C-alpha cells in the first residue's frame, strides 16, 4: 500500500512539471527538435511512471487476492473439519443407539425364552402334582386299612367274648374269671395302641415346621444354604417368599439351591422370577451366569449364549463376565 502511494505522488509531480518553453528569460529559445525530444522524454517518463503505478496497483491487488484466497481456504478447511466432527459424532451416536437396541433385543429374547421355559415347567409341575395326588390317595387308602383291620379285630374279639360268655352261662352258669377279664382288657388296650400309632404316623413327604416370623425364616434359610442344608433352606425361604418377605432375593436363593441340586429348570424359573421383581440387584451377574449354565445343562445352547453375551455387555468388569468370556470362547 505504501509503495502505491509513493508511485501516485511521483506521477503527481511529473504531471505538475513546468513547460520547457520560456523556462527563463536569459536561456536562449530551444529548437523545435529539442522541444519535441524533451516532450518525448517527458512522455516516456510519464509512461514509465504510470507503468510503475500499474505494477504497484497490480501488486496490491494480487496481495488482496492472495489474502481472500487464504481466508477462503481457511473457511473451507474449517467447514470440512466441522463436517468431519459432526459426521464422527453422528456415527458415534448411531453406533451407541444400535448397540443399545441390540442389547435390548437380546434381553427381550432371553425373557421370551425364560417365559417359554416357565410355561413348560408349569406343565411338568402340574403333571407331577397330579401324580402326587394319586400317590397320596393310595397312601391314605393304605393307612385306612390298618384302622379297619384293627376295628374288625376288636369287633371279632368282642363277638368271640360274647359267644364264650353265652356258652359258659349256658353250660355251667359260670362267670369269667379275673384272669380272663384282664387278658381281654390287655388285648383291647394293645389293639387301641396299634390304632393310635396308625393314626399318628406322619404322612410320607410331610414337611417339618418353620418359624412363623417370615424374617426369621428368611435368616434361617440363608444360614441353612450357607451350611449346604438345602432342604431346610428351601423350606424356610419358600415360607418367607410366600409371606412376601424379600421375594426378589428369596427367589434368587431358591434358584441357587435348585442349581446346586442340579434341578436346572427349577433354577431357571426362580432366577427369572427374581430378575423380574428386581433387576438392579448386586447378585445379577451371578444370576445371569448360573442361568446360562442351567440353559447349557438342559441343552438350550442358544439361550445360554444369549445370557453370556448379555452378561459381558452389561457387567463387563465383573468376575462373572470374565468366566462368561471363557465359556463363550
């Protein structure tokens, strides 16, 4: 810009130069040729000055064009960077949504599989209950027989006694001796004791009693489970769950008992019930791992794989997730 100003000032001075004619009184007049040459020189100088001015303007214009081009390039690069960042963010968000949708879909499939297995298990349980009812009916019939026999034996004794009395009274008009009466009395007593024992005998499969306090039963159940007394643990925990005392954890512990006893379908049922009631519990990784192992044990490998994959994704830092990765590999 400064160069352009200097050039313009030079042009102004050149244009303001005084005429060569009559420049001074004492200088002799110039010839026509000298005047023409002088004019040509002045014109050449002016042309040169204009060319220099033009070059200066050209230089300034090129500088401005370069600046504009540089700014334009910066804007383009900035716009490209912004587009790249936005595309990366969009890709990341889409990836996260896709991953979450995949996890949700797998959970839905796992829940559906559990539901189908529960239905199947309920059908089997109904069949088992019907079978047990038949067995109980048979046992009751068998228990009634000793009572009938005992009553019949007493009746026969009494009848025999009456007949004997009648014979004695008819033949000899004699009475029973104290020894006979004592013997009859002892026989009657023994018969009554047999009948009482038969009535007091506990039915097959009858369960032992548990505390009426559900919280005490739950605590006892945990203790029995820790000591591997699975039958007592199951009785106490079932009672606590029926009384709605910690049903989520109670069903989980019942699942653990069934898993340890290799009743894998029962284990899956209890694990499913527990997860449905409360799926944020700290025992969820173990619940999912043992659910997968239970599915594997009953040869439902697809469900087992889904549970292992979901466990790794939801609880990647847990010890159960490490074991799940080993099982998947």
